[in-house]
């Protein structure tokens, strides 16, 4: 049984060292591999991301990414002219992201570091960005506090977490996998949630997975002067066995209520 913060963080490292975020088949020594990871992320997995996050708006901004993975999003900031920094706890992510930047001929300062204890000075960054990361740490609130500390006055935090009221969680995870397949009984609730992540089995590889609603997220961001909340990322597969009952034209309408990511833009 995983009980301590240290155990949870070790489990996270085990997960992403074994199965790096966004990993695909291919030769990781080549630029073609990283370009295909990028294509998969923005054209197949989440075609809404580039329009929503507007990476090109950050020219000459000092940007920190918490949890850079293979470096795909941070590369977008860098290629748009941002001064880029990143932290991550997984050695494999550090190696892959370093290679990604080198092969592209662009720069970022990358660190192996825990987001709950950043080494940066206060009031350093124009933007702190984190996509799909801080729901995997037991120190989520502490990490958000650290993000607030290192932001300049007027700086912006952009953070995306898993959404508790999403169709994916309600229909695919709880109903289909949890109840109908019996995975909740077999693995327990924490084990069931961990299998959301590619490569996790809920027993040996069992990363922490947490979900949030709008009220919870606003409370956690209480130190910020202005918080805007958005819901994104929905496709028919998220409704599991009911997907054939959902007309395609309704997916866009439902996305802003039942999407998988809850995203905050918060101003210090």
C-alpha cells in the first residue's frame, strides 16, 4: 500500500521513467521522432490545444513549465521567442526533453526538480505553465503556492488538471472500467484511477491520480487576484458504451461542461 508522499512521488517517477508522457514508437535519437510526438499531440490527441493556449503569444516572456515531459509544449513556447525554463521529476523526461531541444536547435534551461520546492527566486517569471501534471502529486496545493511565489506581480499561471465531472471519468472510468469490468473491486479506487495513465497497471505501477471540480480549483487558487476557469477535451469515446447515442454535433456543445481537462488562467 502506498501511504506516504515519498512513496507517491517514487511511483510517479517509476511511471514516467518507464512510459514517458506522450511516448510513441520510433527512434528517439532522431528529430523525426519528436516531430511525430508533436503531431500526435496537437493533431490527434488534442487538436484544440494550440488555439487555446496560444503559444505564439509568449514572445519575449520568461516561461516556466512544471512537468515538461518530452518537451513538446515547452518547445512551442521557445520557438515563439519565449525564454524557457522547465522542471520535471522524471529522469527519462529530462533526457528526452534535452534531446528534443538539442535536435531542434533551440534552448531551454531544464532541471530535475520537485515543483513543491522550486529553486527559483521569487517574482521571476511572466508565466508558469503546467498541463496534466499537478494532479499526480500529493503536494498540489504546495506546488500552486510555489508557482504563485515565482511569478512576477501580474504574471499568469496556466494550469490544466483532470476534471471530476468529465464524461471520461463518469462513463469510461467509473461506470465501464470500475463497475462493469470490475476494476474498482480488483484494484481499489486509487488503483483504478492510476490506470488512466498509459503503462500503469494499478498494482505495481500505480501513479497518484486526482481529479478536481471548479469550486475546488478556485479555492486552491485563492492567492491569485483573478481566476478564469475553462473545460476542454471531449470526444465520443469518453462516453464509453453510450458513445453511439451521442450525435457528433453535440460533442462541441458538451465539451465545455464534460471535458476531461479543467484549466485555470490565474493572475498574480
